[in-house]
């Protein structure tokens, strides 16, 4: 809903931590790692003739033939497995069956790697990258057919050949994927374990990511615009952030609320997080900022996961408040607990607006090979976007790759997604909300699209970032691959 004369949030954020990162006006040439990954997977699907994995083949065919105006799906919804050797229940099969399955994949991979080397005239650096990617695929197949011995041998080889500080995207991505897959093999012997989370380093890297890439700003400002429109002419508003971190998103919204034509509302904010120390500091910073603006403001920190509660009493909703729920999703850690309970609690709050920003990647479900192919394409694209902006030896880029990208890769591959409790996670929250009778989609407005475009204008247009508005959502991607999706929803029984 767009109201005439409504203010539009200007794209500036308040950083509370000094950061020396500056925009490089002369980005280096774009690498094509994600295109390599797409090409290799498509060739493998095309050259395995039987139809046991038609859904995966259809997805890859769409990815290869989409025009520039459409995004390539970055996650694969179907099972990704060889058509010559459909996936079986190996509890009843012999080791010979598994060996035959694995051998067919390895032969195909090696054949394509050799054909690519001969036909493309690749440089030594690119040849090395292609060799690494091919070996990584072989290792993924070995893991998928439960051959840990062979997988361990290849992982040792990969760790010797690839470094997270290497000069090419291929080497860096393979290094992080190999490390995550090593954890996967180890976990298969020891049982699923929950890695320790250093929230301070994650939040620091997250803020750096916010300065060197448009993705986080895209999430902040498109969501803020949708919330601003939902708060039109509302005097008492309550924002519930399911994973507030350092609260970098909210000063920009506070500024426009404090200066709106109908006067500022009273703002309450409930921030969920896992660190009491971080929550208290976030509340202090937001309160100080609101005070400087003359904005009436209350902050309520809750150092627990939203979905771990049995009811919504901890949120302390007051009569007459207009409620907004915001969630910027990621795979860094489990921010909310079980998805089914999180959705139930959101419904109980009866929010006027729910703003959701998701990675366009299936975090959970499907086979290991499913997650491997989808995440390899996704993170290869993410690394490509960073490569176009910063050199490989840039310390901020290395911080983001190590503290954010690697952690997400590890959670998806080694643990099976961000879940820690064994609960299934939704593949895509927007699909679950759309299928529910309790929520209705609110189309992202033209003003939200304008916010996204303003953010991209802060980055050189030749870098390849792309925006697509459709189906009520706004997608931000790199070249033809969608990476983040912003959507908005309302509870069907929310007060009008």
C-alpha cells in the first residue's frame, strides 16, 4: 500500500563502529566461477541419458536458457543424482552397487574436465580452478554414496591444493567447501554436533559486509519502506526484530518516523538475540539515537530465540499497538528455533506487517548432493560479486569470506542447514506463508523498489547487480542469479 505524499526513506545508515572500508571506483574484472559451476552441472545432467532426475534437469535447463530479464534459480528443488544410476536405499545394497554409482560420476566428471581444458584454452590459473572444482564434485559424490574413505582421501588432496587465501575465486570457494565437507565426514563418525558460535566476530563481519556489498542494505531499506507504509497514520507502533544483532537497520526508519507529516509515533521495539551484552548495547545505541531525534522510544531486549517460547507473553503486546515483525534470514546460526513454532507465534501476534528477507537458497531438505549443488552455485556467485569489488588480498573481503560465507557453507553442508535441534526447517518461508490461511502477501511497493535501486546506485553499475520485481517480491542478484528475496505479509486477522 502506497500513500500519496508518503515519505521515502533515504539510503543512509548510522554506523556505530568505525570502519575504514572505502568504495573502490575501479573494480577489477568479474570472474566467472559461478558460470563454470553452472556449466559443469548442466553438462553432467545433459549427458546422463535416463530420466530419473527430470526435475533437476529441468531446473538446470531453465538456468542455462533464461534471458537477462529473468533470474536463474539458485537452488535446486529436485533430487540431484545420476540418471544412469538412480539413488537407492543403500541399506539393502552391496558395496559394489555404491562403487558402480560413484565410478559413473567420476568418469563423467573427469571427461568433462578434460574436454573443458582442451576446448577453452584456459590459463594455468583457470585450469587449476577447474581441476579443483572437478575433484570437489567427485568428493561430493563419494560422500553422497557413503564412501567416507574415498571422500577423506580426496579431501586431503583438496586441502593441499586449495587455500582460502588463494588468488582465484575457484580456489577460495573449493577450500571452504572442502573444509565444510571434512566436517561432514567427521560428523558422520562422531554424530551431529553444534559448533560454537562467536557472535562478536559474526556481527563485526556482518557490518563489514554491509559496507562492501549492497545485499544487507537492500534487506534493510526495502523492509523499512514496507514497515513505514504499514505505520501510516499510526500513533503507537511496535517493531519486533527476530534477530536484531546491532540494530543497524533501524536508525534510518527512526529518522523518517520522527519527521513524518502527521507527527512521530510512540515506538516500542522488541529485539531478540542470543547475547545479552550485544542486546543491551544495541538498545543503548538505539535509545540515544531516538532521543536525539526527539522520538518517543522504548526498547525491550529478549536474550532467547523467538521460536523457543511456548507463547507470545514475553513480547508484552499492548492494546492499540500496530505491530511489525521483521526477519532477515541467514544460515550463520539458528536465530529463531523450530520454524513451525516460529510461524505459530508470529500468527498469535497478529502483525499488520511481516517483512521477510530470505537468501534465495534452500537451507534444508533434500539429499546432500542437492544441497551441495545448490550451495556451490549460490556461494560461487557470492564470491564472484566480492571478487568484482575487492582484490583477493583485501582484509575486509577475507573477513567476510571466512566469518560469514564459510560459516554458512559449513552449516548447510556439514550440519544440513541452520537447524540445531533436529527440527525440519522450511525450504522457503515465503512459500509456507503463502500456503497458510493466516497470512496474505502484501506486494512490495514501487517505493520499496525505488529504495532498492537507490542502494544499487551506490555501487558501480558495471559490477553486475540486478533487480527484479515480480510476484509481489523484489529480488537482488548478481548477473542472472537471484541471491536475496524481499517480501511482505500481513496476518489475516490483524487490526486494520
